[in-house]
C-alpha cells in the first residue's frame, strides 16, 4: 500500500516527505482517497506534502495523527528517491532516528558511502598537541549526546510563533473557492489618466543615453530535461531527477565560490573522510540536510555528491552563535577533524558570503538615478491610487523643492520588483478585497498608468507571486496572454524573477524576495518588520531561496538559477511590504515596500506595511541617496 501511495502521488506530480508519509500511509485507501489529498494540497498552493500539510489534512478529516512504532520501523524502506536531499525535521519527526544513532552505526554508514569511487583534495595540516587532546573531550561528550541527549530542530525561541503567524502571508494559493455570487462592479482602468511632462521643467536625463544590459535572465538559460533510468520517462521520475540535478548544480556552484576563500583549504570529499588521519585538520563542503541543538552543541547532517556525515559544532566554538542562522539546504564549509567513530568535529564553519575587499568601479560620465519600487497591487481595494498618481506626476517634473528638482531631472531608470497586480484567486476570499476582479483588466489598468512614465525613463518590470506567472521560482516572465499590455509599453523591458541588470557598469540584482519568508521562519530574532536583515542572510548564503520544501515553491529546473554567482552592487527585493535598506560589505540591499495599504489579512497576521516609500539610488555609487514619502496620499 505504501509503494502504491507514493507512486500515485508522483504520477500526479506531488512529492511527500517521510514524516508526512508515516502520518498518512495508514489512513490511505481507508479513511481518505488520493483525490481528497491532492485537492487539499492544491488548496494550500503546494505540490510538496510535508508534515504540516499532512497534520492539517488529518485534522480536516478528523483522523488521528499518531505515528505507531511499526510505521517508524519502516523508515529504511520508505520509497523516497535516493537522489533527493533529506529535509530538516525528517529524522526528528520519525522518532529522532538520526540523533539516537550510535557512533558505531554512523561509522558504518560513512564506510559504506565511501566505497564508491571519488576524488579527494587534501594537502593536510596538523593540529597543535593540546588542541588535539581536547578533541577526545568533545568526542566523549558527543557519544553521550547521540545515545541519550535530547535534541530538537533549533529555530530560536520565537521562530515557531513567527511560522504560525506568518504562514499564509503572501503565499500563492491555487484553490477551488465556493461559488461566489459576483455582483457587477464599476471600476476604472485608468484609460483617462494622462499626465504630460511639465513644460517648464528641464530633464537632463533626456539627453543622456541609456546604458543597460540584462546580464542574467531566466529565459536566456537553456535547460535540458534530465534523463531518467526508466526509458518510458515517467513524469514523477523526471521531477525527482530534476530536483536531484538542481541540488547537484547548487553544490557545484557554491563549492566553487567557497574554494575562493583562502581559509577554506585542505578540502576533502565526505566519502573520503575514512582515509583521513585522526590528527589531520581538513575541510568538508556540503549541503546542510538538518540541524539539531543538543546540550553541548549543534549537530548537522551534511551531504555532498560522495556521501553524508554528522558534524558536531561545540558550544565553545567562536562560530556557534552564527551557526543558528544556517538554513536547511544551504551549502556550508566545515573545518575540523574526523573521528574514527564516524563523526566530524568542527571548530569553524564558513558560508559562501561576500568577499570583504572588492575592486572599485570606474566613475560614470554623468550622474543618473534609478527609482526602485515593487508590490503595486493594482486591482486591490487598498491600492494607494492617489499616492501612485502623485508619484507619476513627480516623475513628470511636478516637484515641490530644489532637491527634488535635481533628482527628477536625472532619473533614468525605474525598476519594479514584482507583484505589479493583486491577481485573482491568490488566497481564499480575495474576491472581496478586489476593486478590479478581472486579471486582464488589472494588467490593462497598470499599463495605462505606466504609460504616463516619461519615455526617457527605461522601466524594468519583473513578476512576483501575485502576478500571472509560474508560481514556483525562478519565474521566467509574465504570462503574455494576461500581461500583453505591459509588453506593448515602448519604454518597458520585461525581466524574469530573478534578473541581473547592469546599469552603467553597476550590477543590480532584482528579485521579488520570497526567500525572506524562509529566513524569518528559521533564524531567531529576524522578522518581516526589518526585511534588510533577512536579505543579508540570503546574501551570506549566496542564494535567493535556499530551503527546499519550506514556504517558497522552487521549480524543478535541472540547474539552480537562484544561486548568486557574482556579487552584485545592489540587491533589490520587495514582497514583505516594508521599506528597509542596509549596506553589507559594500553591497546595498533595499526592500522597496509597497503601494498597498494594510489589508484585513495583514492586520490578522500583524504585518504593518510602509506604503508609498520610494528609494532613489545614485547609479554610480549604487547607494540609496533619498527616500521619497508619498504616504500622505494613501
């Protein structure tokens, strides 16, 4: 029955995690049908059935949620594809099998994984005598932790609360609503809005030639579907193999970045650790499958292409506090010693991060500015129409001060980072929140407004999770059949999510910013109210959405296009509707807020937006020099 259950889900393009499998398999075919489960998952906007979805489904059906010992014992035969990466919480929910594993069993697993043919890179470096002697103390402590110590997924004191409160915030929901009596609504598509250039205003940017290049766009990458063992090419197998390829691609790209760090040396493949001498300090690089906290330190499960190993980072390590910020599926380097008992004792860990020193870029001929906005949400009842119209007037030279006059005269670019319309069917009950209930009319209304942006200003427009585009990231573009009016704007360039735009020699990374959701869920102390800090964590990990199976749906592309391979000069995101900005190691990070006032849903989840805040960026320095406030018209 279990094999049939998993095969049926995969045939319908759904994946299931082991904890969810153990919860559901006993009831499948008896208390619920596959169609009921698929319909429920669809209503949640996900194709990955994890433990949370499973528990919600069982509660909805009024079924018990206990996992019996007989089911836990079957974990070894769980029909989960071998090539997929185990997610955080799998071992914990399946009876804490990983943490209760004896050192001898870990050694046996490592030895087995090292039997395959691999290559290793090791130059070797000895540890001082007193430091090596201290290793046995940790090893002794580790034995106790593994056999008896309690463990749990470490997300901080308030992370679980954040996860509950913000679970549904801005998550795409494809659902089948109850029949709603849709009354006729009268609304404007802004056909009559016409804002002309201020005839008395001198636009210096009109004589400056635009210098831009879309360096990276998802549509430019040619992706080949992965090959599967089955000659028939079953759809489920293709998806699983695509995800396996995605993680291999991620590991390869981020491993290369980590090797550029001079502190990351003596790198050894995990499958070759059994050949390393006990006194030899080496480095391993891999994906973090899980992270657990014990009384004496943190235990990671780390995987590379050659094997898997348990990594112990003691509490007295200088990196211990920073280790709490490591997200599941992030690529990390650990430096330390490999024990004969099959455990890697780390004393340092390294993220891909941003180099401290970077080359200074040459000056540009004339000063120009870029305007950053996002989350316009055309169609919403809470759309700040008057504020946006005032913003358009401002771009056309109707200013109120000399400072604004200087800025507007040199504005050359307008960058919009997704959620340009409010969409239709994004969350339950959205129809009542819409003033424009038709998706075609929403895009037509937006195009009519953006047609008032002066022609000498080049617009870059990308999609977000509310837009008519692929729900999973990366998003190549808008669906043209819905957003055709945007493509017809003369001075608009449609970009993907994410995209990299080079303006006058400066690289601007543009992404909608859904990865912020996962960072807030896993890292203690971070919240939506200060989104620049989660953005810093994403930049440190050099990835826009590292966690697979979390709040952010990731497309099964055979190449990971969310890796930040080159360090940009500026990162622009939106999504959380709160303005924030910070500079980290020479990189300007900006979250450009929204043009939507607080909705009833946001009130319920305690999201306080900062609408109509407009950051102005000096392109030469790639720094925010001014934040305009149009909120008085909201």
